[in-house]
């Protein structure tokens, strides 16, 4: 049995500004840095030691993973970076303020663009599109790592992780819009032969 840790990056500057971020490489805020450190401290209190770590190619996830590992007493453990773990691409919505976008297009339309499974924003990716690049990497690389190592850490993004949770938890296309992953909160999956056999969320 092994442990798979999934964590969304801490608050970013564009999270704080309520803007659609996607692939824009924005940094963490001081609050986001604190969230990542606190998450690492909670994981350390569980007695966990990470054997292998993965992250996206965006600095908010990389920095989160670094701070988590540092708080766990493993500041020198290198993270393996993969673009497949990047946040979904928001296309024409990128950089726009979410509230202003609601005022322009209506709450219902923006909710569909943000939360639906297979309807993308203009010129962007849907969650289904994100899963098409994230899940092959998850199955080909991360799942085998859970068979070879006791503790695997993945620091990524709300939507790349929603695609993974949909798979691990068997969430339907209809139910996935209601699933939200908070920043800086570790999800712990017990894995047996590549399949989840238990789940805990280490909330603050």
C-alpha cells in the first residue's frame, strides 16, 4: 500500500484578484506561500516522507511543492515537472476578472464555462480537454510511481486535479461541476496496486 498526496497550489496573485489564470505563470501570494507551508506541516505531522514528487511547469505549483517539501524536512527533493499537469487553458477568458465576466455574459454562462465537464470557454479547454492530456500522464507515470514508492506527491492545479479526482473517485460527468478543490489542502489517497482504497482530506 502507498500514499498519493494531491495538492492544489496555494493562493496565487490572480486568485486574489479574482481573475481567470490558466496557463499564465503568476506567482503565489504571501497567503499562498503560508498555505503551502501549513500543508507541509500537516503532512509532516502525519509522519509522511515523500519518495517522489511531481508538479506542473507553472511556478505557483512548483513553489507550492517546494514549500510543502521544505516543511516536511525535505527541501532538496527534486520535483519532476510536466506540462500535462498544467492548469486548463482558459482561452479568451484568460486574465479577465470573473465578476466582470459574469456581469457581461451572465452568471449561468460563466458557470458553464468554469464548471461544466465538456463545454470549453471561447478558444479554451474544457475539463474534458484537460483530462485528455492530464490522465494519460497520470496513468503512465504517477500510477506506476505509487506501485514503486510509498509516498508520491503531486502539486498541481484546480482543474488538472479535478480531472484526476474524477477518475479516482468515480465522479460522473453530471456531478463533477459541483466538485471544488481549495488551495493548499492536501488530499491523501491510500493506493493498492494502482487503485484507491481510502481517502482523507487534511483541512486546516
